[in-house]
């Protein structure tokens, strides 16, 4: 089982990541943009993926990796059930979320 502390360690190991509260969750940010949150109970992670990555990782098991059930899900926000996913897959998901948000941040800066 993956713990919330392990998710925290993996997120903070990525370059320029900061941890901060986000309502009742802990968030991990790159340049002030959230790429992952952990719920207070430590049961699931919410990550920002591209739509294609959301679909790809959802193939693992749609009851373990699935879109947030509202408009946020259509924007790539995805839930991951922490106690039902292999460590390597979770690390890949976190890395994809980090890269997605980092890329989005770079694109918005380039437009200015």
C-alpha cells in the first residue's frame, strides 16, 4: 500500500515542487500551479493529467484511476486510489501530472 507520506516524498523530489494546504487537502505545486493533491484521509490522490494520459492510465483499472466526476474530470483532473495501484504506476502518474502542469505553465508564460 502506498502511503500519503510516500506520495509526499515522491512529489517533493521533483524539481521546484512546493507543498501547501488546499482546503482540506495537501497540494503539490510547480510554479504555484497544482499538479497533485492528497485527501486528508490519505486514501486517494487527485492529479492533473492530459486527457490522453488520463485515458491511458485509466486502462490500468477504471475503478482505481478515473476522471473526477464533473467538469474538472473533463479537464484532466483524475482520482487515483492509493491502496490499489502499484508504486511504479503511481510514480509514472505523478511524473505525468508534474510534466503536464509544468508544460501548461511554460505555455502560458510564452503567450505573454
